[in-house]
């Protein structure tokens, strides 16, 4: 069974930084793309950042220049470095990964981590 576990959320003041982590575990043959999504109260879930197996990245316009997505050396971990945080970045952030495991290729989600930007 493949699992994604996120960590690193919390409360931060405007202008501050946080680093989110997401680690994949279980029987994994290959990890393709990994993504971070977020959902604020009363809003639709939006794609924040994505990274491919070849480390190509793309970002939502709202976070370009402030957020950086990267993968760990073991390739089963993805990070989201968030700088210059704004109150509008407040949301539950969830990790998503396209993984080939024992039961074939599928899309997996983490449980989500709360990020609150407030003074």
C-alpha cells in the first residue's frame, strides 16, 4: 500500500517562510509527477506547483517567485519551500503523486497539512 505523508505546516506571520515535505512510502516501482495542491475555505482546490520525474517544474501564477518545489535525492520526497507568505496563502496543502506500485499506476494523496498566514 502506497502512502503519502506531509509535514511542515503551521502558523506563520505575513512575510515569513515555511517548508512543506511529503514522503511516499510502500511498494513503489516508480514515481512520476509530484504536485502540491491547496484548498482555502470556501474555495476550489487549486494546483500550486508540480514537478516531473525529470525535475521540470511549473507554478500557479499566484506563487511564482515565492514558492519552490523540489524533490529529494531519494526521489520519493517532494518539498515546497514557501517564502514571502501572504494571508491569502492560508489553506490546507495536499501532496499528490503519480506512482507505479504493486497494484499498477495510480494517483495518491496525502492527508493534507494546514498552513495559516496571520499576524
